[in-house]
């Protein structure tokens, strides 16, 4: 029952946010030939309404991504980890908006409420999808952040798209440079085992990850754990298997050289999914980067030490 209550609050947050954004726009008028900056009124072109923040953005034919977009100010764009969705940042969105930032969470194809096509589960496609969203939202000088798999994705984005739209980078327990090479906790054989498990018992796969996700069994409440588990189950089983292959084979070592912007690295000292040593490798490879250890956190630092996480991210965004 408690997990149901938690999920209902999460859903209510997004419903109320969507209603508030909709009501703030006022009456919608059809756009005519006057162009994107004007709409036609009885007396000719008039000033357009403020651009709305769409909940879904089409990034390719028949592929729409779910986007959370709240607040005003410098954009902070957040990419989730495996196998979560942009909902994982629920306790960051409000803090960022209150601090005067525009918080934008993008759910990758195959996860959460985004579309789940039969292809495109690699970092090239994921970064192209992110670029399409940022293009359509006319984002500039963003702080681009990524957690775990999302951390590897945003590093890949900086190389593939030459840092377009991005002024700063933030990495949270990033599964990089390579998640299956020492000092990682996982080998390629380990990931092959997870892929095989996913094909017959995906809940068991999630249970295996869940046991390693936090520093201790009491680092987060049972309700928070159930809420995260519910987000995981929104993912496509096919996408989960495909992304595990990408995580197994990806190596962002060379792409780290493309990161030229100030970079914040947040990493739990007690992380049993992404080793602290990987964060140290990233810190060494990126000039003008700062590594901040979270002494009480495992992999789930965004909820295990949410206040500290938000404080560090907001301070970095404002510097």
C-alpha cells in the first residue's frame, strides 16, 4: 500500500505541473503564415504567446520522448540511468525550479513513458535524440547532467555533437569511461549473464541490481525503493537487453578528450555498481573537472543524499 501511495504522489506531481503550465499559457491561437514569432489576430499579426513546454517531443519518425520541463532560468538538462526514466529526478526538479533554474528531464527511447521502438538502443542514437530535443526547445548554455548510463551518454554527446547547447557538464555515478574494464565491478561475462537473465526473468534482474543500488539496506526508505522499482518496470524488456549490450561494449575513453567545459563529478564512496575509481579516472581525464565524494551514498546518491546532491548541482549551475 505504501508503494501505491508513493506512486500516486509522483503521478500527482506531474499532473499538477502539467495543469499549471497549461493554464499559464492562456488561450491557444492557431499559428498562421505570419511565422513562428507571430499569430494572426483581427487586426493583423500580434505578439505570440510564450512557448509552451511540451510533455512529448518527436525526435524521429514515430518516436516521441517524454520530457519533464519545469521552472524558468538557465536550463539544467538531466539524463536518467538504466533502467529508470526522467522520473528518477523528481526530488531534483522542484529544488532546481525553486533555485531559479529550468529543469528538463529527458527519458530515452525504450524507457519510462517514452516510445519503445524496435531499434536505436545505442549511444549514437541516444545522443541524436537528445540533440533533437534541445534543438526543438531552443536550449542554449545548458548544464547537461547524466546519471550512471546517462553519464556515459552525455560524455558521448559532447564528442558526437561537439557540445552543442551545453555550457557545463555534470556526471553522477557515470558508467564511464568503460563499465566492463578494471577497476569496474563488472566484466563482459557478468553483463552477458544479466542479458540472459533479462530474457527469462526481468524482475530478478532488477532485484539483483536493487541489492547493490544503495550503500546499505536502510539508505533509502522502503517507499522510495518501491517507487524506483515501479519506474524500472515501465521499461521495455527488449530495450533493457539492447542497452545492456551497449553498456557492455561501450568505451568512452577517447570521447572524454572532447569534454572542454567545466565538469562536476558526483560519486558515492560506497557505490557497488560504478566504482569510485572510475570517477577518479574521469576526473583525471577532464581538465577543469571537480570530483565531489558522497561519503554516505552508494549508487543512488540522488536520493540517498538528495539535499547534498541538489546543493552541489545548484551551486555548480550558478558558478
